[in-house]
């Protein structure tokens, strides 16, 4: 079951200035490789929760919006039909670090990164499916502080990737880790779509910008080694680790990714119909 594409983007004449929300995480780097701000295009960088808010407030024109916000605000948003940030199985950068085993998390205090929207909703879906209840505490993404105060901590993005690779002990003990992408696949046998490029329904992206984004994605995936080397230097990780990480993502919103998106939508908005998730026809 895939959402039905509707609508059409604005045709490009004299180029208006479009404000592109760019998520400040390594996993999206291939999607804007070589794309630079200039006449008619301005970058606004931030973490997912910041960019979600800015898009919904009309402060930016297009961004990789968290899937849960795309579902919650489906009456106001449309997504590009062929872009996603998704994985089939482990994601490696959306991780629950926890002192107790997963099956013993009932009654746990769980620190939630304030940078995250979709991953918070996904964690709650997974806990509910396992019959586990927890108390949630929003916190800044600092694993030492989070696990010093709570039984478990949800991290996303680059900080989660670095912590997962380091697998360091805290206070003499190494926390357990649960990869939420892997947990979703175990539950549904579907990919998990973490984000889609979306705009407000009354402000379609220009055809020119969409073409530039497609070209940037092709360049990024075609030069994945170069992308990985550039990102590895920022992260302090080896290029080979970062290249394997980036090569794991699904960036085209193919039919299985849409099926996974709809399966998630049905869990956060019971009764939703596929046709309620709207896409630009390009």
C-alpha cells in the first residue's frame, strides 16, 4: 500500500530564494553533496526537532522532516516522492543505551534526546509492542549525564554513532545497546523511514531545486568514499566505518520504504489511510 502522489511543484521562472533545512548529521551528507547556497538558495542547518518546528512555522521552505511530524501534520505537508532516509534493519545511529536488559525495562526511567522526534515515537512504539512501560525524561544528548540519572538513554545522529562505535564503559560498566532500526525490522520485517523531504502544501518546491537535490544525491552516492572521508574527519572515526554506515541507508523512498512509513504511521495515528500521506507529483 503506497500513498498516492498528488499535486505538482511550481514551475521555475525567475528564481525565488528558497530556504533549505539541512539536518546537521552525517547520514544525510550524501543527499546534499556538492550542493551549495547561492543566489536563490539559502541553507538553514539544525537538528531534526529544530528544523521540524521551522518548517511548520513557515520559516524554511523544504527540509528532511522527521517522519512522525510528517504523519502528525499530514494535513499541511507534502513530501518529495523519491527521497528518504531509511534503513532495512540496523541504523547504527538511533540507539537505546540501557543498564537493564530490554525485556526488563518496565518501570525504567528513559532519557530521551531533545534532538529527536521520530526516534522517540519509534521507541515508544517498540516498548508498547513488547508490553513494556517506562517513564520518559527529555534531556540534552549527553550519554554520561543521561545514564547517570536514568536507566536508559536514547541517542540519535552523530553522537549516537560515536558512542556505538566507542562502546565505552561508564562508571566501570558498559551499557547494553539496542538499535531501534533492527528492533523495528524484527517487529515488522519492513524498512524504517526516519525522514522525508517535505514542504508546506501551500509552498511547493521549485522544479529547479528538486532537480538540484536529485543531482546532489547522485553525486554523493557516486562519490561515497569522498563523502565518508570528509565526514569521518569531522566525527573522529575511520573513513571505512563511516562509508559502511552511509552505505547502509536507503535514500530513494522505494515501495518497501513507503510500506514501512505507512506501518509506522498506523501505529502513531491509528485509522490513518495511505491516501492521507501526500506527495508531490514530479
